[in-house]
């Protein structure tokens, strides 16, 4: 008896990643260089904050546009409202008469975020890197792209998810967070408020998936819709790379984790179908264990018996309600 | 020369193997390609090739001289022929006939249906959840096939009956291996096409009376109110005469044959306002089908 294989984790070599500066600057690496995730390979000057003061802003006597002023200094007023510099910055006026206050430019460092080799450079703008990744497959995902630090919450309890979001994540903005087996409405709402980069879960209801799309939150689901666990192999791998810089490709349905140079993808041909025998990992879709994972315990002429992940229950399954997992 | 015909359905793959020495063999592999599940690992072509290889292995066919022909879902209508049969292919959330493709209305806000869009191999088990799909206008000899009917249960029989809303008397049949779609080599080799007879459907919305007279002379008069559904046992291969009088069907006197469901007299209004009332009666109808099947 043969069944299809759902590949959950896959190592891929030769992936091309482009890293670019937010505005033209200097690239300090060369084609052929081997680089590491946190190595500085380019830089530019970037002003991170800008405040529009409008065209009714009146500059304080003694100051002029183009001056650099310190944090806390009074710069002028709009009507009777005085404006104090919230950060060190520069005042300027555009052609239409609107006044702006922007922070002084700071260094922006271009980091590869991955291990790899520089294969091309657009001088002063970007680099193209060849790298290798471990890809974790989503069965469903919202279509966005984001890269950022991966945070992995412990799996067991929904209550803990909220605890982690509220207490331990002071800077959740832009982070890619694995929040557990099943996505709860509270976690989704909180993640939206914290401007989380992406949420990763074992499962979510179809309604929650639609909600994530509505709230414009990137969401990747590893197992299916409803209440299903994350495959233990996926959770184990995520845990191994917690705090690593990762890439969420919603449109391609995968999470890519950069790997050090030298990690080779397996040479054996990837299987499309697998012969069902004792010991293979499976996911099953029968009513009493819908979407559950387990291991084939025994195979008879007409049935497959699967020991569920809890280790105790054995259930009888027949194709097409069973898939091999790799 | 041996031939392998494969139809790649939406959630299952069907095959026919013939060679000059043996009878035609049919087989169904209960899976099909899912873009969501496999896109990052292998293409649809690679998946289909592996399934074809599996069939070749199973039939112990020799690759040399093996003529292969593939039928894809997108070209299914081209393979439905122009004979007296009216094939209705009920696949994963869609129905294909010679007249066109119809979508089975489903609520994608439910987890069950959303999962079917990923794990498309999982059959529709709870068909009673679905509304009555687009009414079809079939010719006399209907044959149901496709992924939904590979494994039947009472709710699926009712679902198939729901599909036919056009008034008339129909012979209804079941083809669980899509032999109709794959049968081209059989036509060449003059093998007859046979489907399992489900019996006769008398589709007569509104009050109806039927007199059934079997070939051994027994007579049975059935009087039905509107929105009812009954099953009169009539064995497969048995022929009977039926005289039907009904509000919408008028007066009909014709010969019918039996099958798994016998004679199905259906007085339901399957579209319009009245059809909503039928939802309440579904459980009753399903238990009648169950009861009828248990007598076979």
C-alpha cells in the first residue's frame, strides 16, 4: 500500500537572497566573499524619524532652517502651541512651505542575515547572496513576506501564550513568533496590537485565518484548519533555531531558516509516494483523530493501524485518510 | 499491444489496463496532486508520473510497447462521448456533465471545508451539509461517477438524488471506478460498458400516484403527497411496468428496471421556496435509504 508524502522540513542549497540598502550608500564586500549573518557588508546614513509641523509653524527667533538642534530645545510654535524637539534633529522647509523636523542621520548597516557567498553586487545599492536554508512547509499561509528574529513559545498551554506575549516580549514588533499548537483570538488580537511580523502555529480555525488576513497579520499554519497539533519534528526544529533571523514567505508557503555554509541537501531523491510499513510517521484524518500525528504500528492486508502521538491510542485508518510525513 | 489509460481526478486517480490476453483491469489510487501540499517539493507532473509508475507495477505491465493515455480534469468534458448515457461526475466540490461544470455550494468558513482545499484527497464525508447544487437536465440513462461515489453511504445516495430536479423518469446507475471515462480501449475491443444499476428514479414534484406491475404479475399502488421520497424494492435485472400520474409529470406508462435502490419515487420540489422545507426531512430520507439498502 502506497500513500503520498507530505514533506514538512527540507534543506535546500543554492537559494538566492537579495539584501539592499534603504537608500544608496556603500557596499563593503566583493563578489566571491563568504559572509556570516551579522557581518557588516554595507552602510548608508538614514534618518529614522520625521515629524510634519505643517505650514503654520513659526520658527523661534534666533533659529534658522537647516540648524541641528538638541533634544528638548524649543524650536517654535504652531499658534499658541510650542514645539519642543523630541530627539536631536534638523528643521527644514519644503517648496510648498511645509515645515518638517527630522532626526539626525544615523548609520544603517547592511547585514546578510544568512550564511552565504556574494554572487553579485549593485554598487552602492544591494548584494545578491547564494545561501542554503532549512524550509518548513506551511499547509496554509497568508501571502505576505517578512524577515526577522524567530521567537519560539513553549507548546503546551494557550494561557502561557498570552503570558509570553504580555510579559516577556517587550519588543515584539517585526518578530516572527511561533505561538503554539492552536491560535487563539486573544493572541491574534494582541499580536496585531504589538505589530508582530508573523505568527506561526500548528493550526487555526478558518475564521481566525480570515481574521489574520483582515488584520494584515502574516500567519503560517503547519498542520491544518481546526485544532491540530504542530508536528513534533517541526516544533523541535523551531526550538533549535529560536532567536535566529528567519524568512517568512507566505506566498510560497514556507518559513526559511538560513543554515551555515557546508550544510548539504540530502542526495537521495525525494519520495512522492511511500510504501506503508511499521514505524513511518503519518498524519491521519479520521473523525476521532482528525489531523492527528502518529506512527504506523502495524499494517494488515486491508488496514493500517496507527499509534497516535500520545503513545496510548491505536486507531485503524485506510487511504485516503492517511499521509506519510517527512 | 497493452494499453494503460489514466484519469487524473480532483481527489483520486483512476486507471484502466488492457492487454490482448486478459480482461480489462480497473484500479483507483485514492489520492491526487495538491498544490498546497506539494508545491515546494515536486510538480504535478512528477506526482502523476509516480502514480502511473505505481499502476504499472500493480498491473505487472511491461513498459515496452505500453500505450499510455492520460485524461486530465481540465479536459474531462472532451472525454464524455456522445452516446445515450448521461454521465454525472461528482468530484471534489464540483460536478461535471456534458452540459458544463457546476460548483457544489460549500461554506469555506468551516474548518472541514477549508481543510478539503489543502488535503483534497480526503473525500467529502458529510455531503448532507451541502445545499442542493445546480439542478441538472439529464437524459434518460444517468450514470454517476467521480471521487464522491468511490465509497457510498446513505447520505451520498440522497445527495445524488438531490442533483436531479428535472421532472421525468430516469434509469440511475453507479460507476465507482470511472470506467465510463476510461473506456475508449474497451470500445475498440468491443467490451460492453456496464455500470451498477441503482434502479429507476421517478422525479415527479407534487402529489403523485404510481402503479408498479412486476413481470410476475404482482401489483403495488403507491400514493404520495408532495415533498416525499420512497423506495420500492425492485431487484437488479428485474423489469416492471409503471404507470405514473402526477401534478407535474402528467400521465406516463413505461417499462422500468430495478437496482440497488429499487424504484425511487421522489415528489420533492428541489428548487425554489419549497426546497428549504426539505432540510428537516433529510434524516428521515437517509434512514429510509439505509433501511432499503439493508434489505439487499
